[in-house]
């Protein structure tokens, strides 16, 4: 995936190694958390067309997973 030189919307991070940060909606191009991936932080509204993917954007063929782990309070 090429994101170098591409400005991502506020609240969006590139997901590496299939690890979705806590309180984040993870979006992968392919089923099974494979391929280009982004995480959208809670409270941010982002159009899939703003997320670059091989040959276009994440508008089509997206798999998602929500990490609801907000951490433990002990």
C-alpha cells in the first residue's frame, strides 16, 4: 500500500501487522484483516473515498472490525 505523500483525514491511522488500536474502527481491503488497512478513531466521520487503496480508494470491498477494548481500569 502506498500512502507516502498522501494526507489522511483527521482521526485516521494506517494499521500495520493487522493490529487495530483500542476504541478504533479497523478497515481492511480484504477479508480476514488482510491487505491495506486503516483505523478510524471514535468520534471521527470519514468518507471511505478519502482512504487510498491499491488502484483507487476503500470505497468498495472493505472488511471491518471494531476493537472495543478501551483498556481495563485495574
